[in-house]
C-alpha cells in the first residue's frame, strides 16, 4: 500500500506528526481540511488550536 502523499510532504515537519494527540486528531480529519491546514502554513501547537481551526474549516466547506 502506498503512503498518503500528505504525510510524505509538508505533514512530516509539523507538530501534527510529532505530538501524538495532534497526530491522532489530524489523522481523522477529512482530506480537504488537512489540505487547507497544511496550505495555510499556520503554526498550530496545541490540540485546542487544531480543533478550532479544523471545525472552522469543516463549516466553511
């Protein structure tokens, strides 16, 4: 099975990869939300920040 292209590029150098609680939540997000977060370049360092931006992006569609 091939690896997810998101995980091979910009995903690997973010807290979403390093911190287990962020990695788990980020991994469950829809692909369009993951892509938008990565494209934003936002520095998200807490689970609360990640959850807040993810919910905003889910509502935005």
